[in-house]
């Protein structure tokens, strides 16, 4: 019940295309859903986050879609660029300083 | 400049030899946490601290100890390391409630032989 399932494990997208990464959770106590981006040799960095009171949040080319009834949320990267090539992690928290991360998606954007 | 510092960055040790990985922050933030990152498993929370002298277990605390005697430091202690603790470790820092961004350190790559 504490897991966050992330898919796909890896993703290859052409420059300019849309990258979509999906996550699913079981624990209905989760109420904060951040996405982190990690480049090789670096620590993860927050990309965008959402609370369950909204179904979508957009920041530039990055959008989170949230489906509370399905207990799923996804990251959409529009107009994907080679500089977006990184590993992406979804996460969930019940607001108690505990965080459960997904297993990560390695994204490669081809030039 | 806001910084999360981890030391050492790389460490190779042997089974059973006690070690400490330090984490220090200059942001005066209350919340600090330790994670381990393993291929195919993502990031898993080991311990976290909401403030000085306040710590709690994450998902994988077995084999680890922590202490928070000062706000700026949150060391991770492996009293008797084993090969299954070979991993990439990250310290993270945040403030206020748990809906705020976590700032991650640069990581410590630990190998236990």
C-alpha cells in the first residue's frame, strides 16, 4: 500500500515530441505528489509538484495530470529537448515528512 | 549560496568497519532526511528529522543510525556496514511543512566489500 509504481522504466523520444511518464499509488492518505529530475552525477531536483485539489498543473513545458479516482498521476514534457535527457522520479507523501519515490524513468531525447 | 554538503563523496570500506557520512546545510532549515538510491529501486527514505533531537524512521532504517544534535548537521551512521548497504546516499533538506521542495545534496557513493 506504500508503493508508488512508475512506468516506463526507460523512454526514448524524438526532439520536439511529447514525453509521458506515469505513476500509480494505493495509499489514499498521500496528498502531495512531486516530480524530481536527476542528471548523472547530481542529486535530484524538484521539477514540479501537485496537491490533489487540482487535476492539472502546468509550468512551462512540464505538466502534471492528476486523476484522484484512479489514483494515478503523470508527467508530460511537451516539445522535449535533448537537455531534458535525465532520470525522472515521481514521489508521494502523506504530508508527514515521509516520502515514497517511484523507481525512476530514464528519458533520452534524440536530437 | 544555499548548500547541502555531504562528506565523503566516495568511500570504499570493508564489512563491519563503522563509518559516518556527514550532511551539513547552511539554509537553517528544520527538516533533513537521508535516502539511498539503488538501480531499479529508486530512492528510499532511511531516516528523517523534523528538527533538533527529533528523528523518525523512513522505509529502510535497518542497519543505520542518525542523530540531530545541531540544526545544520544530520550524520548517517553505519555501525557495522554490510555489502547490501553498498549504494548511493543522498541527504535532503527542506523547511516548514512537508509540502515544500526538498533540496538534495550531491550524493555519497559507498561501497562495502
